[in-house]
C-alpha cells in the first residue's frame, strides 16, 4: 500500500495565486523524486470546531485560508529516499534565485507521514 505525507497550512487569502504557483513549482519535484500524486486543496468549507479545528491547528487569522495538501508515494522507502533528496536539492530553497518565495508562514505548517490502513474505492 502507498504512503502519504499530509500538510496543513495557513495561507494569506490574498496569496492564493502565489500559493498555486509555489505548489506547481515544488510539487513537480515530488513527482520527479518518486511521488505518484500530489494534491493541493484550498479551504472552502473549513468550520470552526468546539474544541479544535484546522484553523486553530495552524493559527490561521481572519485574513488567511487553510490549505490542505498531500503527497502520495508508492511506499515508505520511496518516500524516505525522495524526501532525503528533496531536502538536499537547491531547487527546494525558496531563497534560491528563480524559485518562488514561500507565500505562507512555514513555521505554522503542520505535517506528517501516514501509513494507510483502510482504502475504499468506488
């Protein structure tokens, strides 16, 4: 079964197009390094919870939209190798000339790797 990296980010709503441009640039690297699918999702129906929620998890302000992203890898070994290469790749550094700047506060991003345990398909 595949392996999933998930990300939740607070993005200034005014930076939506910059977020899309940033994703198109960097997501191509995930594919190049072995990922089989990358999804970037812009918050549309992200309700406030009574105890916790996506917005609080990333300390989103009223001027920010929550983005939810995931990267699907064929397996954890491919993910581990791909992520190692990615972290060493200068194309990942937003300060490198030609790379799009990070359109959000990366310190408030939450992320993790997940092993699928149930998959249901139509």
